[in-house]
């Protein structure tokens, strides 16, 4: 069995090279595009954290809400939850506390590592990427990490790649006059 990082490296590389992700890395997202991304992340992390939070400082809901509110206060219209996000969260809701851990690994490690390079390039204060006791958070995930998670982590990458594809599409706002609180 390959080590987890090696077994997931191809999908990881594909996700990193998605045009939306590249734009974010280069600081080229508009406030509306970034807000759209944050709304999707809020839905994802609400689902992950409803199942498993292996360290209290991993929680991303409040930092996401802060960043979303910061942009919403600038009169940027809140986008809807995208189909790719709905499909991924529906899938995650079929998993139990143990079987969701590969997705916890995927998303939290992504923002603790890759997110540290992105946080200064986003059009908000980037609280989403700031962790208290980051080394403890990383270690909490490393303590449960398993090489046999490769298939499930790759499935998570597939969902993430689909989300990046959908984020690249022109934004449509049909009946989206909801508030940040309505997304909680």
C-alpha cells in the first residue's frame, strides 16, 4: 500500500491546477468570486464539523462567518449554494464519524498548508486560514491519519475538483436574497 500522500498526489495536483484555484493562489479573485467560494466552504465545514471535530481549534465555522460577513457588509450579494457543494455535502452526510475522517484530513490539511500561502491574497481578512495552536491541530489529524484512506481522499478530491469547475461558471443569483444568518 502506498503512503497516503503518494496515493493521492495525482488528484491533489489536479485540484491545485484548477483555474479557480490558480486564480485564488495568484490573488486574482474578485470579492464576489471569493464570497461564492466562502459560501461553499461554509456548507462543507458545517457538514464536516457536524460529524467530527477531532480538535476544538479546527473549527472553521466562525472564521468563515466572519469573512463572509466582512464581504456581505460591502454590499456583495450572497451567492447560492452550488450543486457541486450540495452533492458533496449529501455524500458526507452518508458517512459516520470514522468514515468522514479522510475528508477531514483532506480539507483541514489543505487550509492549514496551502491556505497559508493563499490567506494574504484573498479579498478579505482571511480568518478562515488562521488557526490557534496550528501545530496541535495538525498533529491531531496526523494522529488519526491512515494510508488506507487513499480511495476516500481521492473521492473527496473528485468532489472538490467538481466544485472548482462549478465556481468557474458565471454566477447566477436566483432568489438569493438571504442573509449570512440564513446560511448557518
